[in-house]
C-alpha cells in the first residue's frame, strides 16, 4: 500500500478550491490509499501518468475531476512514498509540472522545489545586465560560503547575476524556499554565521544524514515541518475536512527548534511580526513541557478573553483533546489568573471595574480636589508610574523615576498628584470595588514567599501586558530552567503598556529568538502594511533597545492591497457591499471575510447594508461562536488574534485613525502624545495584517495621515 504525504504547496491552495473539487481530492486520495503500488500504476480511474518533457522525471499527475488534476511526486527507487504537491485545472497542472524540479538541499537536507525552466530562461538576461553594473548584490559573499549555506549551482548562477534586492524579489517565486531565505537574509545584511544559525540550523534535523541523499522517503522525513505524512484513512479524512485548522498548529522549520529545545536555563523570548507563528510556537512549547514532566502544572496565558479562548481551542487540536494533558494546563488571561489567586485568599471576591467607570472616578477626584490636571493625565500617571512601579506611599512616589512621561513634576506637583491617587483609591474602597491592575498587584503580594503554583508559564501576545501583570507571572513560577516562555510582537502593541522585563526579574539575554517569515499573509499585504510603521521607531519587547521588521517577509504572493477614498460614508459602505459580493462570487465563504473599523458606528452602517443585500453577517464581540456562517464584523481592537482570507478596513479617515480624542495634546505631554500616536498606528497595522490573501483599506473625506501616499 503506498504511503501518502501532503506538501505545504498543496495546503496553500486547498482552501481556495470549490467544494466539488475538494470532494474530488478526498475521493481520489482515499482511493490512492486503498490500492497497492502496482494497482496504483494500473488504475484507470486515477490516471496516474507521467508528464511529457518534465524537468523532473518523478513528476506525475492524477485525476481529481474531469477538469482538475493533482500533481504528484512519485518515488523512482522502488519505494512506496508519494507526495501530493498541487491541485490545479488540467492544463495549468501540466504547465506547472513540466517546469518544476525537486531536490534535496545540501545544507538543510530538506526537499525543495524550483521553477527550473524559468530560472534557465531568466538568468542569462540578468547576467548580461550585470556585466555593466557597478556592484553586484552578493559581491562580498564567496561561492564556497553560499554552497555551505545550501545554495546549489543553478541558484548560485542566478544569485551572481543580481544587482539589488529588487531583482532578488523578482526571482523569489522561482527559487527553492530554503535557498531563497538564505539569499534574503544575506541581502538584508546578516552575516553568514547568523544565516547559518537562523536558517540552516533550525531547518536541518538533528539526525540528518552526513551527506545529502535523494531517496524520496528520507528527504520527506527531513522536511517534516513542511510535509505531513498521512498514515490512515481516518487521518486523511480529518485533515482534508479541516485543513486550515490542522495547519494553524503545524510548526514550520524556523519555529520548531525554538519550541522543542530540550530546556532553557531561564526565561526565553520569541518575537516576530504578524503571521510568523509565535502563537504556534507557544502552543508547541506547552506540548513539549507536558512531555517532560508528569505532574507539573502549566499556565498558558494572554491578555484578552477572546485570545485565551482561541488558545484553548488550538491547544485542544494540538493535543488531540487529550483530557489528561489538557487538565494540567490552565488557559486563561493574566487578569483572570490574578483574580483567581485573590479569590482563593480573600473572604470578599474582588470587583474590578472597567475603563469608563475609572475615568468617571478620576473626573470626580479632579473636581473635588480642584486639581490642576486633567482626569486623563492622572489616569495615565497612575497607570504608568504608580502601578507601573508598584508605589505604595508618597515618599516612594516623590523619589520615583518618571521616565517616559513628558511633563515634569516638582515635589509640590507630585504631592497634588498623590492626593488625587488617594482620593481615587478611596472612591474604590467606598464602593467595594477595585481595578484589574490592582487585583494583579494584590495577587503578586499573595504569591510572594509562597510556593509557586506553576512549574512553567507560557505567555502569548506579551507586548500588551502591564508591569503589574508581569509581577503576577513572575511570582506564579519559581525562577529556574524553563520558567517563562514569552512570545510577542512590539509592532502589535495596541495598549499603552511600558515594561522593562529585566527590572521585573525576567532576563532573556542569550535566550531571545526572532521569527522573520510570515506564513499567513502575502508579501504584497506585508509590504504595504509595513509602510504604516516605517516612519516610527518601535521599542523592543523587553523595554531596552528597539525592534525592527528588517528581514520580515512572506513566501506567499497575491494581489496588491486596494486603498480607495470616497466622498461620503454612504458611498464607502456601498462600495464595501460590492466588494464583499465579488469575494463571495469568487468562492470565499462568508466567514472567510472580515470587515473592521475603528468604531462600532461604522460597523452598524456596514451591517445594515450587507444584510439588506442578502449577505449574512456576524458581529464579533469576544469569542466567535463555532459553526455560525456570516461575514465577520469587528472593531480594530477585536480583530487581534483573528485572520481571514480577505479583510476590508473601513473609515480610515483623518480624525478617526488616529482618533483625535485618544491623543494627548503635544503641548500637554510630548512623550505621551507620541506614544498615543504610535498605539493608533500599531492598531491599524494589526487590522491590516489580519488579511491572508486580499486587503482593502477605505476612507471617506480626508484620508488618515498614517496611510502611505503612493497607494
């Protein structure tokens, strides 16, 4: 009986196939598994055929439907391993198969594919132009170094013809994935040692053979992070029924060694842009830690209920809903964890209030005490300085650093601020209420000196956590090997939290890793979205130094994002309806389309128009109910953690993005003004990078100053 494996290139297109074609894939693959190798070659229903004039003599096609064919890589050594690599319309399948060549990378030992015909045709043209170029892109890298990094002769010749990164981008769809990534890293200025560490070492299996081999079964085994071997009919049906869900928890090479490293000597940190698989790495780290102890409890945490619910679902998928393992993992928000700790130790359960109620209390304090500050200023001072540094009395506040605050305060002014803080806290005590951050501070106190409740803590979306929340996490696990595993992206910081992890006893020096390859969105969407952050500097996750999107890229390509302005909001909403109907006509399911805006008011109008046109919709407020059809409508904040094949971002107008009322005037506090603007930029960046294949950004009237001019 033949063994069947599925390449990532197959999954990349499977979701876009129409239902009858997907049904044909399931039927053909089930039949494939039921036959012996000899029967497979003789079966007239499957039509396993060689491809005339193919660059790779192992390439075959297989019948899916009357019009669709599957492209299969077959063994040429008498083994039984077959790899499904693509499903395309009949003529496209043969055209694609004719040009491709599969081989084993000499450095990573992984299976890779290239458009060999196009490379042979284009390289001489670039070589001619390169003869008169003043400098070549890889002039400082020797042939020997490139070969040590896995670059073979055909790709080496192409690389030597390149003048700049734009030409490398033009070759990107033709080159093998591992070799392309090596060249992209070098082009971004990374040294050969860094490239070997970040590309070759993380992709090469620890037990890889000393010399490259072309045996298909062995090479596929070396490429397990990008190829899934199916062992039986039940597994086949499950992964074809829920392909996207299965691959949401599937590790890619750049993530595997980070997640499955045997042990870290202390806290470890993983950063990376949207879609680089930080969450997947966190989930697999939990799985790894569960396998290394039989009774230690693990906290898997994040900052919103919706994100925690998503983590819970994906962890169940990864662990095959093993109740014994799942029972050892608490998946919750940091606030909920802190609340539980305080509840267990207190006679009266905490009653935290929301931002709106807090703002009203600050306004009341300002009015009663006739303070020379705005309620907004006091709330920020309380959040960033008092709670941020866990200050408990006036003397501590008088001596505290106010780094990051742009308004100077002398001792007299600080005393006035402290009077406001005391009045605010008295209001809370009188009402029997508290705030979430105060609950976190109390929880950290209760844990101090006590036995830590967790053996390991894994944190996802760490960029938005406040120092008070970090203190809970630090106290929830004893310092030592594998205590904290932290993932996040400072470019997606959408709440105003400022943290120095080292000051909180969380040091990741020597244990920090950056993921640079996006496996979700197209390069076109990433490049456009990255322009939103190009004018600003982003602080690193740990609070010291800066972070960068240098080298951040996608291996997927598609249509360019659309950016369009309209005269009125009504015209903008009507255009949205047309766009959604066009996407549905292309075969997208309603739930594969996301629509977002800064405020619910814009979504109200969109919902009304979509419903009137017969399009089902579902407003996203927290966790999305499973199995409900409808175009998803959400605020930009609610889009965090979600992803869709197509996203429309509405109302990106001046005055709305950034929202004028959320921006501290520059004359009041320059640093807070800049921080507010940066937070709004990051929010728009997050919204745009939820799109996998198609992105549309629209506005009515004057456009947001954040939008790139050349759109």
